[in-house]
C-alpha cells in the first residue's frame, strides 16, 4: 500500500545547516513530507559525519538526523557552485541555516539579499542567541545554552555539581521551534503571498522550555534547584527503590494517590492528615518516600509493575 503524502508534500527545502539544531528542523520537515536537499562543503561535509559510532564507515549520529534527505556538495567560494545553489534557491520554498550570525551575509546569502532575489523564499536561521540583541554574535553549543538557560540549574541532585541533560535539548529544542516557525511562515506565505525570516535563538528556546519553573521564580523570588527525580510541584512523583531496582510512582491528583496507596497495601495513608491534598503531600514528600519505600523494597520491580499497571 502506497503511503499517503505528508502535509509538506511539494515543499522544497535547501538545507545549509549542520550538526544538530538545523538538521533536526529539516528532519522534521522531511518526515512531514518535504523534499530536503542538504548542501554540504566538499571538504569533509557536515561535521556530524565524523562523529562516531560508525556503521560501514557512516556516522550513526549523522544518519539519525539526516535520514530522508538528499545531499549535494558545493564550494560556495566557486562561482560555478554558487550558480548551482542559486538555481536550487530559485525553486526552493525554504532555506535553513545555523551558521553564526553574519556568516551568510559574508557569503552573499543573507536574508536581505536572498529576499530581494527570491521573494518567495522563507529564510530560517537557528543560532545561539538569535540575529538581534547584544549577544547575537556570541557562538554557542548545546551545553552552553543549557547552562545559561537555567535547565542545568534544575537538573541533578541537591548539592551536586551541574548536570547536563542526557540529550542535546538545546539543539533539539531549537530545531523543533524552528520547524514550528517554518510551518507558520508557510501558512503566512500561503495567505498573504509574503515570505518571512524565521529567527531562532537556542537560548530563547531554553527559556521557553522552562515552562512553570521561570514563573515560579518570578512569583516567589525563590530560584528552583535540582530535585533529582522528584517533581517540584506534584507528590508523590519520583523514582522509588524496590527490592531489585527503581520504579517510578506518579500520582498527579488526590484520587490517584488513593489508588496508589491501596495498590501498595497502605490504604490508610490516603486518610493521613499529612497527605490529604497535593500541597500537603508536597510538604511531606520525604515522609511519603520513606513509607512507600518501606513497602516497595519488599518486592522486585516486575512484581510492582504488575500491581500498579
């Protein structure tokens, strides 16, 4: 059976990005049906091609975010190769790049010049801090924006060293927001005829991903810190030690807490004055952990999963 074309079928993307943030955006577009042509330098291509592990001399890292794309190697210092890129851009709907701000202008492919030459071309730029503002020219890696954006300050264990999230949330967050921006720009062009620039800052995306952590700080004046696997607002909501490992028990409201206590053979806990509401449970979260683990530690994880599922 032939699969249905995706919603971006018919959209052509010129992908000049590399490593992760930009390629993740164009990966999402490819999976939504767009035709993505990746433009790389002949001198080694995308840096990600050289990140291991390798399968038949191909980078698993590179393949994970560039599947479903076509590829062409162009040296933009050569007029003949620039002519090839110009022909591609004349047909493309979107160009995506994640160079340091100013690089595309030096190459002659900045937003202003491209918009003049190709007025229907949507321009997507993903950089560390966006193309405007006092930090726009600063370079950034994923871990840099994780640290500056506050996510590392709420990750890890209390009193421990800074901990990077185990995946590149700085790059991936920017890629996802860029893809959202592209789709909004495509809709805007379809309804107004106007192509726009989508300017994505990795740092901005990290702030957006903080969701209620930032608001809690502005409301209370207290900077949230790391809590291990514990949720800052909901209790019980963390990893608990069973006889042979850990399992997660999460009860997001009063009725689920009642059910969890019954499943653990401790229905009386649900009637304990310390645990009647989520706010009270959050205040007494250490006591809940002690009581839960006293029960959970008697049986293996597999047994508890059957009971709790």
